[in-house]
């Protein structure tokens, strides 16, 4: 099983919006709503920011939103802040009773 | 308050078996739907899912690593153990354990991770 496909890097200026894509297949992203997103600042453990495609855990700002269309899920961060600079990973449940992560996207806030 | 903490050797030799323990608090692995998983991250690389054990003692493994992995739990001790056989330098990584409150749902709490280096 190959990792989900994410762009290696994205960037934006403070106050702007950025979108990170996560492309899978009919065996994972397309077929299940078990898509999650994680934020990982350097040197720290990942933190859940979106679950089940578009739900935010308590405490996560509503600047973070998720969606899915076909076999591609997306994370949008609006009103970028410098503290949003981090690596972002998507994950999905698969039909093989496994979990796949994306390759990760480094967000730079210019 | 949910916490998880990984423990194990920082250094293992090639071909050895790695034993990692995840000790958790704030939840019970006997609660219906509850799961604990192991994930690893080589230095500078992406996350990789390894294994999951659920409240009913069902076990699930990464397709590519399943012949080398064994996951088990001790509910009374609030611990989950991961064994990985035949360690190789390519297995050098930070190993995390994480809680999943719904089978194959999201990892909502993570440990801080433990770095394991494989070298002779």
C-alpha cells in the first residue's frame, strides 16, 4: 500500500488561506469518512486537528476546516498565523483494515 | 486526563527484537470501541502506521510489516506492548503510541514518542 499523496510544501502570508490536498484511492479516502488531519510542529508529537473528514476536536480554532471530494481530502487553513507553521499529515482507514498516512506537507508562513 | 508514554531501549543492534511498552492513563482499553495504535516516524520523514489493538483484543497490522510485528495488551496494567523482530538500521525512528476512541477512527491522544536507533 502506498502512502496518501500530499504536496511536499505549501506557503502563505499571515492572514491568507492555504489548502493542503490528500489524494488516495477507491480503497481508502473515496470509500470511508475516516479521514483525519494532524499538525506537527518541529520536535513535537502530532496533534489531531480534523477527524472524520470535517470535524474539529474541542480547542481547535475554526480557522481549520476539512472536506472531501472523491478520492481527495483537503485541509484549509484560513487567516494564517505564524504559529500555524508546521508539518501536516492526513490519514485514512483502508479496506485492508489498515491505516495509511500521507507523506506530509510542510507549511511555511512567510 | 488522558496520557500515554512510550518506553523501551534507545539503541538496539541489527537483527535484535525491539520491545516497546505504551503505558497509558485516563481511559480503559476494556471500554467498547477503544483502541491503541503504534506509529513511527524516521528522522525527517513521514508518519507510518504500524499496528492497532482493540478493546476486544483484535489486532491489525501494517501490510508491509506484519510478519515482524506483534502487538499485545495488559488491561490490568494499562499497557500495550509492541514487538518488532529482525531490526534493521532502516527501522531507526521515533515510535509513538496513540489512542483511538473508535475502531479505525482518529488518533486523538499521542505519547511524546521514543527514539529508537538501530546500529551495531
